[in-house]
C-alpha cells in the first residue's frame, strides 16, 4: 500500500472511531460521563479548542498551515511535552491532511502542506514518552 493510501486509511480510522473509545480504556480518567462530548470545554488559554485525550486534555490551535497542540492534565495544569509526539489528521474542506507534531517549547507543533480551514475537524493521536497513547477528537 503506498503512503497516500496508508494516510487515507489512518485518517478514516481516526475520524470514524467512537470519541469515547480511548476513554473507556483509560481507567485513570477523572471525568464521569457516558459520552466524551456530553460537556463542552471552554476555549483553552491559547484560544484553541480543548478536548479530552485519555488522561490529558489537548488544546488544538490552527492558523494557516501551523498546527499546535498544548497538553494539560485533568485539572488544566500545563504539561511539559518533552518526549511526547503526536500526529494530527485534520480535514479541511474535502481534503484530509496528516501532520506530524513534535515538541516545540511548551507545545507540540507541525505544519500542514497547505493552509487549513479556520476550524478543521479530525483527531490528534498523542504518544507519551512511556508509550501510552490517547486520541482527542475535534468535531
């Protein structure tokens, strides 16, 4: 399977996965609700959208080609991102973009090949230094 097909398959998998599936597997998650979107998070401290990602919160900020994710704990305290990595699969219009994200100061950052829409939809898959993974879904 060529790279484009693998990226498309990953995008479809992430976009179609139930939003609460990762949380159902993460017993350390403090929130008690049946659906990951039963509550709305207020905008994050950096003006982005905040969603649950396992035991973390992920704040997604997009501006043109720039994609930034800030991580915080369940109480909203910023987490250091050294050793973390992530991949964002974001749909902007009819096209899905796969954007690798790497530590950049206090955030995970990457660049799309072209400018994204103002509020792209999709998911961010985060991997911690210890190998624990979680996904945040942005609808």
